[in-house]
């Protein structure tokens, strides 16, 4: 297994596959000075339809792997992992296995700021089946905005469309329109929609075509990047441990050749990965 130099303490970014690269892309844009490791668990993807227990087991295994590679801070750049595993890892596992390390997710930063965009106080969430059934978004939004109404729509075909490079095809229009129509039928007052899956930014042009004008679409990459910058500013005890040589290393649990071809679409730059066995 390839492992980074022991002197490098990168920020770890984990996803079940490719979607987290849309998060990493924005993080690197916001904070280019840090070192990063991206780990995609492509061999066991997708996580969206798996049980809570399985997602938790897989996520914890990948977090521990990133810790062993020098990461002091790991971002779960995956909504399903954030929904099904983050809280247990933070509350139960970290105090035992790595009390001085930190794991953060992508749901809380998004729910914290959604009120800045909605005038009607009616929010829509589009996500995988796993994220939607976890109810993580309604629960988190209620903490910050208890008088808001939240409706969700599971979009099980959207990730396969993206991963099979069909996100600009005519076939994608059917599934995108179907789920947007379903969501807006639940509540005609929705004026802000959260893309609760890191794959969905690749569908944003199609989504805009099938939405009425005046609805705000929130993708997570920039939100998470700005939230991470603020977190590092507020937590110098973590920030000081993160090395700053501007390096990025990519690992996948599946074929590097297959990963690199698809990853370049998500990351919008050439990606060269190494295989990692868990």
C-alpha cells in the first residue's frame, strides 16, 4: 500500500466514490495551501442504499485508514456517511480511538446557512434513499430554524446517471424532471432546494432547466469549503497540525484506471490515483 511521507499531516477527504471530489475541488480552491488525501471507497459503492450498520462500519474503517495515513482531520464528503455514521463516530469512537483527531460532515454546514437563502421558509431536499430515510436534513434544519418546513425527495437514479456519464443526456431529463415535479407537488411554496448528494452538482444545468424561476439551488462544495476555513480558524489546535505543502493524493479501493477517468470529470482536473486495500 502506498502511504504518504510520515512528516505530512494531510486533511483527509472521504467519499464512497466520486461525489466527494466536488467537495474537495472547492476546498482546494478555498484552502490551496494545505495537504490533502482523498479516499474513494469505490469497491463498495454506492452507500446510498445500504443499511445504517453497513455504512457506519465502512465509514469507520475508511476514517481509521485515513488516520493511519497521518490525517488529523477527516471530512466525510458524503451525505450518506454524514447521515448514517458521523454522529456515532464523533460521540462513540473518537474518544476511544483518536481523542485528539476530528471528523466533520457535510450536512451541518449546509443546514446552518439555508435560512440565508429562503424567504418562504419552505425548503426542499434532494438526496439518495439513505440520506432521505435518515431524516438528517429535517432534523438539522429544525435545530437552526424550527419554524421552517422541509420536504424531501429521494432520487435513486441520479447517482447512476452521473457515474455512467449520462448526466448531460436526453435520458437524464426524464428522471430529473420526475423527481423535481414530485418534490414541488409536496409543497408549492419551496423556494430553496438543497442538493443533498455530492454527485448532484454535475446535474445542476439540467436541474435548472426543469425548475421554475426564482428557486435557489444550494450545492454543498463552496458551503463546506467556507465552513472548513472557519473551523480551522476557530480551532488552531487542529489547524497547526495540518501541513501546508499544497499536495493532493488520491486513493481508491477499486481500479485506479477506472477511478482516474471518472474522477477527472468530478474534480475538473486530471487525477492520478493509487489502489488501496482495506
